[in-house]
C-alpha cells in the first residue's frame, strides 16, 4: 500500500535561496517544454519519449539543468498532459506551471543520508546537505520509501513529499461486517447505531458558510484575501474531522473483527438531488476524503473495505426486506409500509449496507447472510 510522508527541510537563508532558484529554473524549463510539445505534437500526443527528443538539449543549455533534472522536468510535463487527457480536459493552449510548483526528484539527484536526519539534494549551485524534521509516524514510513520525492515550497517552508510502499498486514479473522452510511445531516452512521457527527461540527460548518457568503458579497481585495485564508482553515477543519471520524470507524470495526461496508458514492453530487437548504452541506464536505481515510486506515489494520451498490439502501426495510419509496417518510424517518418497522433513516441505511456487505463476503463470515431486499 502506498502512503505519503511529508518531511520539512530546515535550510539556511542561503540554502533556501538556492532551492528557490532551482525550483524556478525547473518550472521555467517545464513551461518551455510544454510550449514546444504543444506546438510540435498537439495536446493529445505530448509524451515523454517524443518530447525528450525535441527539448532535452535545450533544457540543459538554456536553463542549466543536469541530465537527470532535465529528464524529470520532461516527465513532469508529459504526466500533466496525460492527466489532462485522462480527465478529458480540452486544451486550447499549452499547460503552464506555477513559478514554485512542486518538482520531482529521483535517486540520481536526491538521497537520504544514512545515520542522519538529512538529505543530499541537487540544486543549480551544486549538491546541498540539508537537515529535515518529521514526526515518529513519518520516520516509520520513511523505512519503506520507494520511488521519487517531490520538492515543495508551501507558505515559505520547504517540504519533501515522499512516497512509501508499506506492506499490507495480515488480514484479521472476520466475524461480521460494519455497515457505514455517509450522509448530509449525519456525516456517518454505522450499523451498530452510532452517529459520527454532532452539533459542534454543524455549528462550525454553518459559521464557515455564513462568513464565506458575507465576504463574497463584499468582493473587495481585502475580502478576497480573507476568503483565501478562510478556505485554508475550513479545509484543515474538514481534514481533521475526517481523520477523527475514520479513525473511530476503523477502531469499532477492529474491536468487533468486522469488515467495513460503504456505499459506492462515485459522482454522488451529480446523482443526488437535495433541497436548496441542504446544498451547502452536500457541497461543503469532502465525502471522498472521508472514505479514503477510512480505507487506508482499515488496510493498515488488515480490515477489508467493501463498496456496495447504494441502490435501495434508503428505501428497503432491514427487517422484512420490502423496498418501497413510501418507507422513507421524511429525510430522517423510516417507517416500513409492510411490517411497520420504524427507525432513524440513517440507521436503516447502515443496516442495509451491512446486509449487502455480508452477501458480498459470503462464506468468509461466521454471521449468516440476511435476505436480499425484495421490491414491493
């Protein structure tokens, strides 16, 4: 499993200047390569092999890059066009790179120094030996470093983004499945009846939304600066809460030796219709990030995560199996028209997700599979 470790470099002022000049030269070279590739091949045919034939020597002569730095810059440009093509972006002009965009390094121009919290890294002015700091968790991950690293400048601080290939642990002996329903009002609700949200989270979300709307109406330069700062605070808040919620979900699954079943929420915002009052809630939370956090934390514990079809999980009765639109009386209430079973709608959804997860795992579980939901 691939995880990312962030380590912070602590260069002197002169060393930081060399890093900045190197980053600027590499991104200027990337812009030149992007322009040349766009003109020579068009946006759909910019590939590393043909691009290197056209611009390699130019990057070395005009920008002072070494052989491997030039190769990494060309690969960076090719990857950008490949990503644009995969995402079906229409490019009417060459892709441009920010002055201080992240730059990839490989083992020929970068290495961790053994026995010291320091790295040796190439710059325009020669090799630099730079100390770094990181936490215990990052130190553990660095033992599994594999492949390239990215040099980044973030708000005046220098970071290395290191890809680590962590071996998967042995799978736990599964005894059950924990169904988890992600929702708009309750961010997550599991099949044990636990809600992973509360008034405090909604209070903060509402405060951010109100403040953002006020600043957008004002529209001044100061308001735009404040909006940018507010955006960072809101993103950090979401990330923290998603880490906390996913950690609790995985801990619950680990205690009960359960797999985790979640809905396949691909393109949820396109598929889901909500009232106007709830649009900011749906758009203002990163559900995919929450699921990704839960997935990688579960894999680290040897817990499988199963994505199930979300069809009828909110309308089916977990007791009698009848599916009917009338079962969902309101957003928060469920009442079966066939057997009279009543419960919170999110709890019902989580139970139905668990049932589909049990069916997906089949004989791997001790708990017998429930009946399949049947239409009314």
